[in-house]
């Protein structure tokens, strides 16, 4: 069974930011985006293949070089929601939960 993948708006913004940031590094951009594409293609068929993110168990996490992709699995809808695509050295908790104290 193949799950649908949906980017929420914050993930769309993150993806555009990564693309723009890597503009000066075209080979790296191609490599990163190829790996993202491959990971998401596999994810559609095996949505539990990546581990639960211990610090925020509602998310699973994919590691692609220096970037982390956070997603939620909604099994009842056969849906994977991509929530964030973040540079690994950011304050991840602050990025995932910007209004938290």
C-alpha cells in the first residue's frame, strides 16, 4: 500500500529555504535533493522505516546529511505529513514548537 505524502506550509517554506541556501553549491543541492526524493519515495511504501523522534514522539525523523525531516504518520488516512525540514544544528525544539516556553 502506498501512502500519500503532503507537505504542510512550514515544510514547503523549509524546502524552499534549503533550495535557496544551496544555490551557491549546485552539486551539493543536487545530492541533497536526490536523497530527499529517494527517502520520501521509500517512505510512501514503508512509512515506519524511520525512527520516532524521542524528544517529540508525535514525529518521526529522517536524517539526510545535515538536514532533518520531521513527519507525522496518519495511518487512518494513509497519509504522511511532512512538517519540517531543518538544518541539524538549529535549535530543533524551538523550530518544532515555536510557541513553547
